[in-house]
């Protein structure tokens, strides 16, 4: 009897987790670069009432008699399918068509995001809305570092100024200058992972590499599976609202059914206690 009570409680907990994950997906339906998650359930250990018996000359074999002890959450699986594009027209809004991630500098560590809503700050650095700096490679090669629109100022001929800039599908930031020469300033870095589902969410629509995501394979757009960039566009959330509302119903009914198991078990226990008064 107590087994059914604890199985019902485990059902409440598991379906509550499903409600939490689904609610988070729906809340982020309009979040740029957001990737939805799904909950995977698995049963817990079963109590063996009777072991299996093999067949012999006198009798056939018998199967084990086992009673399950409830359910538990096995995993929350991330969905990294491409989201739809939203055209913004802003030159610093970028979308990756492919499997890559933008690289952001966060103190002494790097984090990774699909949300390409970037802007230039007062120092000329390309930054995310949180202020974290977009990482890239300087013109002519070099170590990974901050992407700065003013990187070439010190080496320009006297009186030459930048008149406009563009960010190509190859991630190269190009400036047009008053001497009618176009110069490369930097190339945005893009990271790829063997197992993106293993990335750890760190907030601000960003991820951190984990032991099961593999190390980031850093490079530039257009190489391998990293994809190419679309300027003037942003990747929308890949949340499917129709599927999420269906999951809400499933989680709600699962929660109600588990509650009913607890109620029924309680009623049976009450009858047992009151069997003799």
C-alpha cells in the first residue's frame, strides 16, 4: 500500500518538473536565440516479488514478478534545431545559418550563444545586450580577442577616416574609408560542439561548455558545420507553441492522475485502519 503512495508522489514531482520546463519554454517563445527543452521520464527501481525461473524437464520457465516504485526525471533534452529568421535591418544583428555559436568573453571564461543582437559600445567593442564582448580574430590573423571597430585607427594614413562598415556572411568586418579603400578589421569567431545538448545554460540565452559537450571547436563562419552569417537578421526562438500547450495538458493530466493515486491509497488505508472499530 505504501508503494502506491510513494509512486504517486514521484509522479507529482516528475510532472511538476515537466510543467516547469514547459512553462519556461512558453515564457521564452519570443526570446532571440532561445532553444527549447523537453523532459525525459524513466521508471525507478522495481521491487522483485519473485525471481525468474528457467524451464526444465518438468516445468516451463516463469517470469519475474516485479512491482514498480514510481517515476523519475531522466534528463532535460535541449532542442537545437534552427529557429526562424526575423529581419531587422540592423547591420550588427547577426544570425547563424548552421550549427555554430557566437563566442562571448565573460571575464576569464568564454560563453556561447545563438542570440546575435549585438551593438557597438562607447569603446568601439562589439557587445551583446549584457555587455559581454563578442570574440573574433584581428585582421591578418592572431589570437582570439575582442572585436573592435576602431582597431585600424592607429595604422591609418593621416586624415583617413572610416565612412561605413559591413559584416559579411564569412564573419569579416570590413570598413570603407575616405581614401576609397576597403579594409578588413576583424573576423567574428564561431564555435562548434560535438554534443550541443551537453552545453550548460548560464542565463542571458548563453551556454557554457561542460564535460559532455566536448571542447569548443573554434573557427570562422563557413568552415565545417559552423554555418554562415546573415546580417540584418536574428534567429527567433525555436519553441513550438502548439506542442508546448499539448505538453501542458499532458503534464496537468499526469499530475492529476498521480494525485488520484495518492487519494485512493489514502482511502484504502483509512478503510484498513477502520476495518474493526
